[in-house]
């Protein structure tokens, strides 16, 4: 039972990080039908931005509530700006060409950011402990880390904010309209380009928050850190039904839980294979994901 | 159908080069050429799957892994001839192609891409955990058999085989599936069968390429065949032009050689490579040759020049 509860905590915490990244994939997919391969690199660069912000603001030496909040918000703002820049420079010129072209461009942007960061920041950096790290022993073999509590609560707050933006604001309604039908939205006078830019900003800022939480937890960051996390988050978005915002969260939690339960009960060496097996099984049973809508094809 | 004569002749030329020129060539250059050849084999299979049949597979490197490890294990444990190993690698990859293709090709578009990506990931994890195959440390101590001659002999056979498939009735079925799957099905054509056929054919050549990779340096590692390799192969096909065979072949030659040419500016080469990729997609969205073949492009250029001269 303690093993179960412990893995539940670990899985939720991991799933929360996946969810924050997966939301960016799913929202961009909803509006552009693009697998944004560069999103994992936005996450990675967010971690580096957080590092430099922490050094610059003095949070590294003296982490106070104000300075750490500044680092989080600054990281999210940096990622939002980065996401919008990528969209403006690399994706918007290709708005009218095929989806494969857009995909290759995204791959190119991803390589550019990864290798650019490698040159600019080096292969590995250690990340300061910005958040309090204590551990509560709830029972023998069952502990709750403060990082897990912080990760889950930050994620929860961001989800509520996101839900409010998407469901309650004018911009959110425009986002939903664009993802429903871009052409019809344009005909109704919705500024599609601006909505797409906003979608990138929103998704990327969530990736920034995820990057901060992950970096604080891992204590080290490197230019490769986005690749694996991005791939997993993308898998989570697809499992949940890509294009669906609640789907991304459900898929991410499911993926996080299944990974930790596999490493807790079976063996950690196969945990990546489990993620992919889950993906394949779910897609074969429900080809459009858990919460995805099945769109019948018209001829 | 291009005849046997052309095939025999070009393979003959390759071996003349191998015997009379390669021993005097810079080993570094021969090494690059051999690597170009191995990429060509993998890319031409993917050109058939992605470019002609329109099935977005992101797991092509997984088939290379199956081919490489089958060939490697057969030679390492059973001491068969490397050539037998390479062919067995191709067959094993096509068997896996059937197993993966049959269920997953019912999915379309990006979902297929994700499932093939997942397959690629699973293959790598399985190999990494198979201690008898060397696990994550790789399978080392294989004979070095792959050279310029063998690689390009396979390239020629493969290119002609795929070219002939594309020119056949089956090839038209592939293109019909790519252009409109539902319309094709309404003509009474079994589209799943067509897709699996293309998939298996592509997997076979990826397996052959993997087998050659195994005996190139005499060692193989699971990380060589990770999904970034699959993405690289997709890049080559799209950059060359989907619906073209010669386009992807040119693109893969250039993209394999480019990092080597850029080596003097070592640390910036991947950045430049990425910038070229983005620029190319923005400036020439249809890829190098679009849906045309090199011969058509050259013929059109000659015609234009003649017309200009006459006018």
C-alpha cells in the first residue's frame, strides 16, 4: 500500500510536468495541425533562461519569495516571447504551404535552438536550489517531498488560469473558434494570425513554468533535456487526444502514473517502452485518443 | 522497366571504381561516400512510403536497427557470411514491417507518425535491455565488410527495384492511395494492403541499410537508430521532394556530406545545417525537385534552352 501511495505521488508530480508541456503541443496542434517539434526546445531554453534570471536577480544567492516569483514569471515571459518569435519568423511564412513543410521547419527550428544553446551556454550547467526542499515522512516507506507539493500546486493554479482564459475570455473564444475552423473564424472577422501568436505564447509560457519546476527538481540542466521530456509530453498529448486541452492533462497524468508504477513495481529499465506501448494500445483502440473527437472524413 | 543490362553495367562500374580507384583515394572521402550510400538505401525506402504512398512514418530508423542487429547477431553468433547477414537483416526488417504495418496503417496522418515513432522507441529500449546483444554498450567486434563497392551495388539494385515498382501498376496504386485514399478504396482497391506493401518494401531496404551499417565500422549501438535518425531520414525525403525518387537521393547525399564539408567550422555546423533546412523550406517549399525526377528536370531545362535559342 505504501509503495502504491508513494508511486501515486511520484506519478502525479511527473504527470503534472508532462501536462504543462503537453498543453503547448495540443494547443498549437489545435490551431495549426502542426506537431511543433520546437516546443521541447522552448522548454529547454526556459530552463536556461531561469538559470540566468536567477543569477541576475540575485535569487541564486538569496532565494526569497519575491525573487523566486520573479524568476518564474520572467521564465514564462521569456518562453512566451520565444514561442511567438518562432511562430512569426519560421511558421507564419509557411502558413499556405503543406503540413510536411511546416513539420520539417519545426524540426529545423528545434535543431537550431538546441545547437545554438549548446554553443552559447555549454553542455551542462548546475541549477541552484531556489525552492525549499524538505521531506515529510508520512509513514514508513512513504514520503512527501516539498517539491511534489509545489509542482502540483503551481500546475493546478496554472490549469485554473488556463481554463479561465480559454473558456471565459474573448481571446479564448477566438482560440476555440480558430481551432474549430480557421477559415470560418477568419470570415467572422477573427484576427487569425494574432490568435495563433497568442496560442504560441500561452503554450510556451506553460512550458516555461514546467522548465523551472523541472530544473529546480533536477538541480542540473543541459541542452538535451528537452528532447526526451518533449517526446513524452507529445505522446501524452496524443494519448489524451491531440487538440483537446483536458485530453492533454488526462494523457499526461496517465503517462506519469504508468511510468512510475512500472518503475516501482516492475523494472525501471523498461519504463520508456511502457510509455510507447501505452501509446500504441490506446491509439489502436481509440484512434483519436482518449478525449479526442472522432472526425469523420468527407469525400 | 529499366533493363538488367543497365544494372549489370552500373554495378560493373562501381566495382571497377572499388578495385582500381578506392585503394588510392583518401580513406576519409571513401568513408563519406559509403555513408552516403547507406543513407541512400534507407531514404529510397522511405521515399516510397512517404513520397509515393503518402504514409508518414517516423520510425524508419527502427527498421534499420532491426536489420543491423539481425545481421550483426547472425554474423557474431552463427558466423554466417556478412552478405547473408545483410540479406537476412532486410528480411527481418520486412517481417517486422508487416507486424507493425498491419495494425498501425489503419491510422492516418499524424497518428501513424506517432505510432511509428513509438515503435522506434520500443525497438531501441528492447535492444538496450538485451544484454546478449551488448545492450546499451553496443554490439562490437563485428567484421568490417561494408565498402564502397558493396554499398553502391545495393544502392543500384535498390534504386532500380523501387523505380520499377513505382512505374508498375502497383506504383500507380501507391500514388492513388497518397492522392485520395477514399476514392482509391471506392475503386475496389485494397488500400490497407497497398499501404502495408509499400511499408514492407521500405522496411526491407532500411534493413539492408542497417545491415551495411553493422559491418561498416564493425560495431553498432542502439543510440545510432534513435528517433532523431528517423527524423533525419524524413527531412531528406521532404527536402528532396515528395513524389520524387531522385530528389530525395540528391538531398540525402548533400545532407550526409554537408556536416563533413562544414567540419572546419565544427561547432557552428549544426546551426548552419538547421538554418539551411528552415531557409530551404521557406524559399522552396516543394523540395528540391518537387514531384519530378532529375531526368524530367534536365529534359525541361534542355527544351527551354533550345526554345530560347530558336526564338
